[in-house]
C-alpha cells in the first residue's frame, strides 16, 4: 500500500505495509500539509491527505500530504495525481499539535483552498474513515500509548532537565566546539532517581534514546539513499513536559497507524546539504541534546519525580553509527547519528511532539508512502528512529525539491503571491494552477504542457520527478491560465466574465447581449479572469488629451486630424453615424467606407484619426466593434455611474470645444470636460 505524508511547507507520501494495529492488507496514500502559519516563525500546523486503492487491503496504497501555498499546492496535486493514477483514495489529516497556532479558521482556510483546487478527500474531517480521528489534537491517547511503549522498552526515558540546564549544556558544548548533544544524566538515571523526581512532581519530557554509534539510512524515491551518522544527533524530545507530543513523534505514529506508505517532503540538494553541515560545524551546530538525564540513575529520576519537577520524554538516539533510507526520488539518504542527540517525544505538559505524533499516526493509519519537501528531511531521521524503536514497518519516503524564485532563492512572500487564496482572488483557475505546478519538477517525457487533472492522473509517475528545484515563473503561469481559460465552454466563460464585471462595480448587469459581445471583443487579452476588469475599464475610458500629448499622437494631429474631426461631427449631426451604429458592426463598416471615400482617405490615414477621435486611444481591439459597444453602453445604462464612463455623445461634444489652433501651437489642447 502506498501513502503520502507532508510536514510544514512540505509534502510526504509512502506505501503501506502490514502494521501491527491494522494487520489487514490495505494500501493507501496520504498527503500531509500544514495550514497554520506565522510569518515570524515560519511554523505551520499540518493537514494530511491520504489515499487507498479499491483493491484488497494488503495491496492498497495510502498517501499523506502537507499547507496551501503555491509550493505546497504543487506537492499536494502531485500527491493526488499519483494516488489517483494508482486507483487510490485521498486522505486528509489535520496536524494541530501546536495548540496556540491551531485555529478553526486556519483549518477552514485549508479545506476551502483544497476544495477550490479540486483536491477532494475520501477520508478525513467531514468524510470519516477507518483510521480516524483525523485531527492530531484528538489522538493524544494514542500518542501517549506509544510513548509509554517506548518508555517501557528503554527507547525513551523521562528527562527532568530544566530549560536552564539545557541552555547550560548548549553553552558548554559551544565552548568546547562540540555539537550541542544532550549530555544530561537522565539517559542513564536509575529507577530510584526517576521515582524521586516523579514524587516531587518535577516536570519532565520523554526523550528519545538515539544510538551513540552507527548510522541510519533511508532510500529516498527522488534522492536515492540518504544516511545520517547517529553520533551527531543526541537524544531528542518526543513528548513535552505538558504532555504534548512533538511533531516528529506525532507524524511518525500517525503515518504508521494510518498505513502511510510514502512521505514526500522538500529537502535541500545534497551539495547544499553538505554546505549546511560545514556552516553548522563552524557555528558549533547542530543543537544536540547534552543533558544529564540520558545517563541518570533511577534514584535521580525518582528524586525529581518526587519533587514534581516537570519533565519531557526524550528519545534515546544511538551515539554512533548512521541511519539510511531509500528515497523514491533521491535514492539512498543517510545520517550520522552522532549529530542528532536524544530528542523529546513528549513535552512536560503531557503533549506529544510533532515527530512522535506523526510517526504513530502514519503507522496506525497504515500509511505506506510519505512524500514531503526536501527541507524537512531532518524530521525523517527522527521519525525513522521512532519507527524502528516501535517496531513499525518503515514506509517508503520521497523528498521533493523546493520550488524556487527566479533568483533561485526559496519562494516566499517577497516574490509576490504564494498562497492558493491569493491566486484565486487574482483570477486564476484551479485547473491551471494544478497543471502548472505539476510541471514544476515533472514531465511526461513529451513536449506537452497542457493537461487536465484526469490526464495528469493517467500519465504521472514518480520516476519522472526531478531532484533539482524548479523555478516558479509567474509569466508562464499566466500563459497557462490563458490556455485553460480558453478551454472552458464559451457559455460558462461568458457567465464568469459577466459576473466579474458586475462584482467589480463596472457594469450593472452580468448577462445579456452586451456582455456576450464585449467578451468576444476582449477575450484575446484575457489570461486571468481579473484581466476582464482592466480591459472593460480601458474600453470605457477616453484619454483623448493624454493621447494627443504623446509623440505618436502629435504625428496624427499634424496629419489633418482637425479636418477629420470636423467631418466626423458633421456625420454625427446629420444622423448618419448614429444610424450606422444602430445597425451594428455591418452598419459601421458601410459608413466608414463611405466616410473615407468622401475624405479621400483609407487604411491607416483613415482609421488612426477615427480611433483617436472616438476612443481617445492609439491602439486597442477592433475599432468598429469597440465604437458600437461604446455607443450601446451609453444608450443602455448598463455601465455603473461611478465608473466615470464617457459616452459617445459626450465624446463628440468635447471635440466641438477643442481649440485645435492652440493645440497645434503649444502641443496642448483645451478639451471641455464631458
């Protein structure tokens, strides 16, 4: 079974294997995405989407997904395309372990954006499913169950270190130019020491016991094998002192229990990763836990417990060796465990941390694939350790490259719109965004660029996902949106554009013959729906003075413009012009031909003066159709009064009052206000 999962700005996915809590053979994808965002911290709370095929459970695929920015939308649609291409289900999971930043409004915004993009889910909030509940805040009992399982097995221990002690460890490590690995006593504390602290009521965390040697490897579907040396990690927290599990623990549990098989996330390129390691080494990083509680005696632990000292559960990381995964995109990825340090899995308030939650969730939800952003590979290390410690089968991982700005930096707000909601407000179509994002880092091997969602589902293969980051080109996105705009049924598009003109306060109506004719005249300039506003506003405007003040306008003025204006006013006064406009475009064509013949003008020498006199512009869409629409707009009252529309009658009236001689001499004219 394949499952996708994502963290923060990233996305993850993977294939489900048999999981102890769910021995039935199902296969699903989960997409994990975060939706609670702080510009100061760049922290997000995550949402998940997974998928299960309609085949016997043992062979089904589940994927889990991660927040709705442009970059994460790309990951989410890749998740759904991959899942749908495998006949799977889409599963949504809300990762709200950050209680302060998790709000109902942020969750609703994510659900709304996903629905707008057409990324619907088969399991999750509002849809139900056999692996629920689908909000991490409702899964705390499950996280505590698995945290206690790790505690009983010795893979996690209670850490009673105060924040002050942890800071002192970091300072000592910094002075010794060592990675700040946890060196506290609680990793080796005796049962008596632990019980003493418990009796005191000392707050504690659950800290994961990282192996002190060796390495850990994963096989990334994009990057190949990724490995870490475990002696650089240090024991890390999986449960905070308030009882809240940390992110890595939550996501590991979630992926395991939800049968997630693939996790797709962003991850820095290998060369960049090595550079980051060098920089971290110079700055005496990474922040490895070096507290005493990894080696504290039971008596020391009991002493703190008796005091009531707050504590976390910290995972005991092996102090040497490495860990490897086989990434579906990157191949083997490995980490040295000696850079990690023991990490917290349960906070002192009883809340599990993210990595613990997600691991338990993925395992208990039968997640088989985790697909997420490349920048979150460090989370994979912690989750992989938790998977191994809990005896869960490891899902397949895939780490997707970041979407980059034109300057090849990470795409951010300073580069313009980044959220799905912003693009919706700017007039982009969801199918165009999905199409464009699919092509960032993936192709079907042809030169084709226009795809519907169904076509993407049919053609998508993770084997064709690129390792390198893709440049986000807003100009090409507009072009792509134009293709999808023109592919819509004409009737639907006219209705949409009409509603846009009315909602923008330009027109009083949203349908009718005027709307249809205006759309047909202006459609060539529309790439996004909101382009219709500017095109209509330009059509209704009359910048006559500004046009004649330009160098090109002065050339037309010197080519006998006053004489053409005099003849035009005569045609208006006689009723010939209005009679022609009443007949529409055909009437205009007959009239303008006769008008040109009377002036002995044709081609540009006829049409340029007429365009300037009647539209106030040098360029624009078809002149005859434009003037017919301007005339009809003035007689029908369809234009909203606050727009400042200059009717044809008002334009001709202003021409009567132009001081052509003064205009020619001083290159300015006095045009009476309509």
